[in-house]
């Protein structure tokens, strides 16, 4: 007897009209990174990584990106739940507004933050007059700018996880007498935890690499608002090797993030 006939999959051979532009696109994306690695001062890399300005920019970047991610978690998870589980009128408009920072030029975002939270801004003037709080050109301003541009990544990831979650478990918990808060805390959050984690990691990586909104809203002051992307921009004019070292750190973070989320966002190899 002959065995079952297996369905033939698509041929492995790629037609050259697709292969040529595909290889060109790959080269376009990879060659700049290869050039960065080729020009890196590998012999003096440990010493340059230990320089005070590099360590200060790295420390500030890690701290502000982590705080910004915590702020995004605190505000973004409830916002994602609101978009995914409620029937509020205008939900589509709200979702569009949430995703605007994804396509908005970061510099424009920084200008918008200045107009709202600056000393003469819509809310900033009240904060300064009532509490003496001034956010622009401070470390807190860096956190605000990073959270503004990074939160959509978290909201989109968590909303997608909430929509994909099986609501029968939540309904069963509610039937057994659990309050809405208990259902959310004990049932919903554990179910969507992978989505929350993936969104938080992407949010953190985006905050770490933020440049335009940060330099516009918080400035570029060493030790206070100069994060790694800003330090790269400044060092490129005076010390290209230092700019390359900082760029390598950001590149390594990006690779680690993509490798960690490969199965969820890119698909298994």
C-alpha cells in the first residue's frame, strides 16, 4: 500500500524578480549596522564605556526609561482595558488619539508638551503658580517626554491581549461573586500578562531611544536631561568614537529586545 500523499508546499526557489529587490532591501537595512560595527573602536571600547559622561548618560537613560515605563503601565493598562472592554461612544476616535504619537514627529510631540506643560502652557502655568513645579528642562521632563511617545506601544499590545483573552473565565469569576476589581486583578491580569510584558518591554525600548521630544521638551543638559540618544548627537560633532560606542549600546539593547520578543512579534524562525 502506498502511504498518504502529502500536499506539496510552496517551492523554495524564489523568483528572481522578487529575490533581487529583497536582497537590495536587506542590504539597505543591514549595511549601515555593519558599518557601525566595522568602525567601532573595539580596542578602546572598555575604557570608553567607563568614561564618566558615557556612564552618566547610560544611567540617566536607564532610570528615566524605567520610570517612564512604570508610568505607562500605571496609565496605559487601564486605558487599554477601557478601549477593549467597554462600549464607550467614540471609542474609535479615542483609539486613534492614543496612537497619534506613533506617527507624530517626535519634535512636534515635544512642542505640544511645551505648549501644555511649559511654564506658560495650558496646564504648566497652573502647576507652576500653585505648586512651583516646572517640568521642562528637568529630569522629570525627560520621563514625561519618553512616556508620551512610548505609551501607545503598551496600549496597543495590552488591548490586543485583552481582545484575544477568553472572557468566559472572567464571567465565571463574576458569577461566583467576585467584584469587578477582583476579577480584573485575579483573572484578567494573569491572562494578559504576556501581552503586558511584551508591551512593557517595547515601551521601555522606545523610551530608551527617544530623542526628538526629549531634546525639545527637556533640553540637552549633561547629568540632568542628556540621555544616550542626545549624547550620541552631541558626541558626533566632537568625539565620533564616543558616539559610536553609545550607538553600539543602543543597538545591543534593540537586538536584545527583538530577540526576546521574537516569537510574539516577529514569529518563530
